[in-house]
């Protein structure tokens, strides 16, 4: 079909309020919005400021009310435990309402925060929906994150309760969550009054008297008493959730998502961007701990009345590189959304796609990629083996949905490898120089979005309006800073060339090099350090740490390097994928003392580089090059 994208985008440009007012009709409001946007409210304005609603009602109850309660809402498939389960919308309503009542029994109410620290199991989704049902604000922390990381989030969110599981399961090992949670609460100044713990058979956790409650017991008691929580009316501008983004040091950045704008945006994308119909099976192969999991495992598909997939497994190793193809065949999946990393892993294990021959993927219409740059080789390989459009699209934790994409539901635009295509309605994307002046087509610059941001994007950071402005809005007045660099071609297609700050992208997870450097510098033998992200064919980027040892250290550098790797794993977690620590005599710096990380990265990536004019001692760059070669980088 011919694409209607230009017409739709033009309609949004001509009258944004009318556009989003029309889109808002897809939501069941308790009090429908009379005002679509208030430019004077909040940090840069607020969407649907006079409306009230409930997200759980829209994601669950209204489908039951419409006679679709028997439709499958969630498919759970766990190759690591062998478990499979289908949950209908009616069952999901019952489970969410019962758990919500159990939360109320623990004193959790509207506006209270609840941390969710769980693996990829249906109870994680039920927990999120139960919070939304009673107006509590959930904050999901990726299961298995290290205690210190979790503690910073507990201190910032000050949760009344924590929903947790006893363990997560990785291929070949069980990761006990409860000791990490106990250690985090011990480290935290803010103490949750209740922990509701789901005991999994793979690891039974010890319980702390007076604080910990058995999930199954609480739910059974609530069911026996006929206790079910009704949906609570909240303002469209009230927070639905807090999701903490990159950085493990200092006060974390808690991205806030509101109730009203979030629902409007996600419901719009399911049809227009992803081209999915209610009742179809849509699979975002991510984790509920990340923004993709929030938007497209939980809320997007359920708001729209699709069937979503909760997969507790990996693209390879559970059991093999045919795992995704089995899922597509078994459940009739029409759209798959995953990170390029997943396809690089499958390609590495099975370059000729031999496993694909064992399965039928005829139900699949589209593969969507996001989380990091989709390299053209991987996109072309996926197109070739699957025979379906492979759509790269670009968005951030902060935006909650795609800034730039190829709107399948409006009729696909031609795919250009290396580009996530064009801005979605709501996003006026521009490329600017340091003075916020627009640059010409095909010229590199900072990627910014003209304010206001659309519905669904963050209105602020949790209790940090000033930091919201400072982090995102002050450098380019009138614009939101994406902190990415790139260019727009003559057809209006965007190309993203890399980050403009110190966040590196490891397998789709944005991680702060600054946070890792703090860990490295905490080692007693380290005098100074620098962490860069180097190109990695599988993960996109891999962190590489350079350390300069203190004078008089007698321990062998190789031993210290091993200790550094373990330290990062312990303090930040396996998610950092930190494996390379290199001892050097000194770090290259400018005369003013700034470490030349950009040049170090170019050397490590084997990209062309020149000696910066501001360098203090050019000979250090040769020393860095030699050290990298010695470590096989």
C-alpha cells in the first residue's frame, strides 16, 4: 500500500492539539480531556491536564467488559524452566485485582511507590498492573542488578513496598535475588515497610520476620476473602511509573511516565507504527526492566487488546539459535521486536540459518529492531533469511516510544540500511550545531527535538524538575537534547552516528562510563582510570577500562586487572559485560587535564585518528596503542 505517512505527519504539524485530541479517543477516560495541552504547566507543558483515567482499566478491564475476556492476554514461555502458560484477559483482571488488594492490605495506596525486582515471569506484569490499578507508582529494577544499584533506587523512590521473586534463572545457573534485595535494603536509608516475595521452586529464599510476606499466601488469603481492588481514578498527569536510566552513582535519574499521555501514544503506535491488529500476537523480546519491556511487553499490546509474549529465555543457548523461530511458529507471532544484539548472536551461532529450516515463520510480517544502531550487515542478513521487512527504529528511555521509525501501519516507506527512517508525529527532529542553529542536510550535528515533546515522553524526572531542565532542555533552548549525534539526508531520513556524552550502549543497555570509572577508581591500587566503549560485533559496544597504578604497587598488573573486572561485576552487575581492564603507565590528556577518551576510542576501534592539538604529550597515544595490541584489542 502507498504510505500515508506524509499526510499524517503533515496533519500533526498543522495542528498538534487536534491530532492528539483525535488519538485520545482510543482511550476510555473517566473524565475525558477538554484541554489537550497546557503549555504553562510542568517543565515544558503537560498533556491532557484536566482528564482522569486508570491505565489498568484500559489495559485489562475494558477488554473484558467488551466481551473479549477469553482472549489470551499473555503467553508465558520459559525454556529455562520448561514452563508454559496462557493467561486470558479475564484471568489477568482477576490476578491484578487480587494482588492490588493484597498491596492495599500492606498500606499501599494512590501515589505510593512500589519497587518491582523480578525476572521475566507473568507475575512481574501482574505486579505492574496491580500498582497501576490502585494508583501506586511502580519502579521496575532489572532483576539481578547489584545491591548498590538497587539501593540508590530505593533511596530515591522511597517505596512503601517491594515486589520481588526469590530468583532469576540464566542458562546454566540460578541467580538468587533475595540476598541482593536484603543487602540493598540494608544499604538504604529509606526502608520499605513490606516485601512481597514470590518463592520460585528453583531457589527458596529466607524471610525477614515482620517485613517479608509470601506472595502466594497473601494472594490466596485475598482470594479466600473475596478481596479485589477496584480501579482507582487518577489524573492523566499523575505518574504511572518511574524508570531509572543510566548511571550508578549519585542521585539516579528517575524518568517519570504519566498515565494519560502514555496511553494515548502507545495505543497510537500499535496500529500506526507496528501495524498490529487487536487479538494478534505481538512479541517484544526484551525484559520488563527496560523501557521496551514497559512500553511493548506490558502496556502497548495490552492497551490495544493484542496478545503479548513474556519470554524467559535468550536468543541463543535456550536451547539453541533456533529459539526465536520456535516461538514464532508455536504462537503465530506477527511482529517481533528485539535488539540488533539478539540477531548478531543468532548470526554468530548459526550464520547459514540452519535452525530456521526446522520451523515455519510464515505468520511473521515484520521484524523491528531498536536499542542500538542496527548495522546494515545484520539488517541485510535478517531480511535475507526471514523474507520480511526489517525495520530499525530509534527511541530512548526518556521518550517511551519511537522518535524515528518506519510506520508499517501507515504504509511502509522505503528502507535505507543504516537509517531508522523518519520522525514520528509528535517529534520535530532537527540537527543543530553547538549554538542550536540548524545545519544543512547531510551535515553532522547534535540531534534535538523541538519542544514540546509529544504525549508519552517524560514530563520530568522524579522530584527533580531542575535536573530535568539542566539534563535535557538547557543546552539547546527550546529543544530536547537527545545526546546523540547524526545527520538527515536529502529525503529526510535520519542517521544516528553515536552518543555525544559518556553513555555507552552494551547490548541495548545504556550504561554510564562515569559510573564504571568510579568503580575502577575505588580499587586501592588504582591511581586514575578511564572507561571507553569499543566496537563489539555482538554487543554493539563493550566497555574497556584503562588503569594507571599507584606508585609502589608490587602486585602483578594481571592480578589487579582480574580484580577490576570482578569489582565491576560485583558493583554494577553482569549487565555491564565488563571484561577488559588494561594497565597503562599514563593516560593521554589535554594540557588542561581532560582525558582524551574520544581519541582512545578511535585507536581501540581501529578508526582513523589524528593527534589532538591540545594534547600534553603525544607519545602517550602510542603507548595506548601498544597496550591495546598486547591485550588483543
